[in-house]
């Protein structure tokens, strides 16, 4: 069966520090991968998506970047964090965009920037 | 662009009460519609879905019907339990959009014993 792992689960970082969140998917190949951010009391905002290795699409201009160095690995990064980067970050994958369309989410990473 | 509008929360109900969470959408074509649930401190998980007009999705006593004429996908449950306390998200996805999903802002449900 397919599983998705996301880490770290929680982190507190000072303003100006770098960030790296990692997500890996097991049990499937060539998934579509997504990074969402959920601000407190708000809905989900799509940050990046990837349809293949090295293929990254950005949805909103921001202080973050994403990379997909391997088929089932998706990394969210920042060189210098801002206070506004605080939030709950969710990685998700979709197996077959022509079929069910269901997203499978990781457990999330809660980032607090101080 | 695509958008999803959900009933504003929070919603507080007593156990065994009837639940309705409204959801309406704007999208071109024929999107698939979803309800996801997020329990405290966790990621989202699919609750139910419908892929075409008049389809009814159902799971764990929850139901929602895809109404194209009113562009709605309201979530209902006849008798809620304390364990249903969570945040509920309505979402849509169009096949021609790289699988990107659009989410509503979420509705927080608290069920009291």
C-alpha cells in the first residue's frame, strides 16, 4: 500500500534562518506531488506542484522554493524565513489525475518563525 | 478561476444532532467534488467524493450530493458524534488542471456530549 512521510513534524525557527521540509511517498511511481500551506484558521493554499522529476510549478510568488530530486521525494525550502512563513505545511500526492482525483496527505509540519 | 465557498464556522452541535455544512463552487467544465476531514494535529483525509452531477458520495454516515444546477455539494449527517469533531474542507478538482485541487476555508465542527 502507499504511504507518505513528511518531516519534521514541528519546528521553531528564527527569522532569517533556512528551512528544509521533506516529503517522500512509498508504494507508487510517478505521482503528482503537492505542497500546501494552511495558515491558522484558514483554508489550504497550494504553493507548489510537480508532475515529474525536476518539474516544479509555483502557484504564488513567495519566499519559498521546491525541488523534486527523485521520483518520490519532494522538498520545500527557504534560504531566509520570514515571520509570515509560519503555518502548517502539508505534502500530498495524487496517483492518477484521470481517475479518482483523490489527494493523499502527509501528517503535516508545523512551522513557527520567531 | 476556480473557487470553493464554505459555510463559515465554527459550528457547535450536541451529540445526535443533524449536521449540514454548505459548500458551493465556481468552476468551468465538470469538476470532481470532495469533502476532506482534518482531525486535530493531523493532515487531511478524504471523507467522500462525487465525480459527476447527481452522484451522491457517502462514508461514515456522512453524505453529499453533487448538484450541478445549484453548483453545490453540501455535507450532511443525520446524527453526529463527539468523534466527528474536526475541520471539514470542501474541494474541487478539474481533470485538465494538472490535478490541482481548490479548497474552501474549512469549517470547524465541535460536537458536545
